[in-house]
C-alpha cells in the first residue's frame, strides 16, 4: 500500500510540476508578447522592436523589469496628442487680436480699445458691419469707404495733469 501511495504522490507532484512549468512558459511568452506590443506603441525603431522582446525572451522576468526601466516614457499616441494640444494652444495665441497701440488683448467685435481708447474698427456706412479702421473698401458689401487712420495718442493715466482751476474774474467792488 505504501508503494501505491508513493506512486500517487509521485504522479501528483509530477502533474503539479508540469502545470507550473507550463504556466511559467506561458507567462514568459506572455511577457514577450506584451513587451512587443508595448514597444510597438512607443517606438517605430526596428532595433527597439527586435531588441526589447528578445531581451525578455532571453532573460525572462528580469529582462522584462530591465525593459520597464529602459523603455520610452510616453507612447506615440501620447506624443501625438501632446503635439496636437500644443498646436491648438499656439493657434489660439496667434488668433487672439491685440490693440496696435497698447498691445492689450481685444475682442474681434470691439470698435475701440477699452484700455487706451484707440479706434480698432468702425461700422461700414452702407451695411453697418464692422470693418478695420484702415480699410478703404468694405469686404462685405464692396462699398468704397474713406480710410480713417486715426491712432489716438492718449498719455498714460499717471501723466495726465490735473486740470487747472478756472481763472477767477475780479469782481467790481464799490466803495461808498
């Protein structure tokens, strides 16, 4: 009976070892596949695409840990998204109009700068739409308009002198 029991234990141990070996091989190959997919998402360099999975195939989990330390920080999709965000921000900065006199940001539909009172746009005498102050024709209705190149030079508030009081008129006093 003890021989039969030792045979059963040997079969159970052999089955467990076989299952562990199969799991280890499957896990190892899974790490190789994961590494290939990860490096493919991060780089199109052919050497990196070959070297990274090969590193994991040869060194196993230790190679996978080494790959995690050496891999590019961001994926190509993240880099592309970042480039798009930067492009959008640059376009927004370029689109924001500024006053030609004081360089403060202004809106497209303002007629004067609220900071320095410089004329920015004026209504077309024919269609009423706002046009640039320097244009000699309305682009909306093709009406010829006289350009008004008036740039208001307003001194900064700290340079404006207080208005002098009006002169006092002498009053006639009668001495009696």
